[in-house]
């Protein structure tokens, strides 16, 4: 860590684009001004630490919720497979009925 002493009105440069100026000193309080490009994010450390903590908590995976989601997706997959299988059976029956109807002139098909 670099430690510098500065008086009111004096500045510190960080790189070519960032300048920190001591605006005023009153007891244990120091007022600073920061000149930086708009794309540079500037936060008080306690706020920055809070943001980082919230981001970490928000990114944690809730394993119980993931397990519930996995079960729901498996149920939907099984249900879809049953419907597809049932549709295939219906399609085969319909094709068979159409074939029989064409092959037997004058026949009527009644489906209950």
C-alpha cells in the first residue's frame, strides 16, 4: 500500500485519467473529489463490499430448488414420451383404418 500525505487543494494522480483531490479536512473527516472517466466505477469501500457480498449470495445455487426443477422436468419428459407413444399408436390405427376403407369398396367406418 502506498501512503501519501496531502493537504487541502493537493491531488494524487492514478494513471493518466484519474485524479484524487483533497477538498477539505475537518477533524477526522476528509472530503475528496475524484475525476475519472465515466466508464470507471467508483464506490465507497463499504458499499462495494456489500455489492460483492450480495452478488456472491445471489449466484449460489439452491440445490433443493435445482432438485425440484430436475424432478419436474423428468415428469414432463415422461408425460411427453407417453403422449408421443400414444400418438404413434393412434396414427398406426388411423392408417390401418384408411387402408381397409380403401381396399373394401362401399364399406363404412364407424368409430365409437
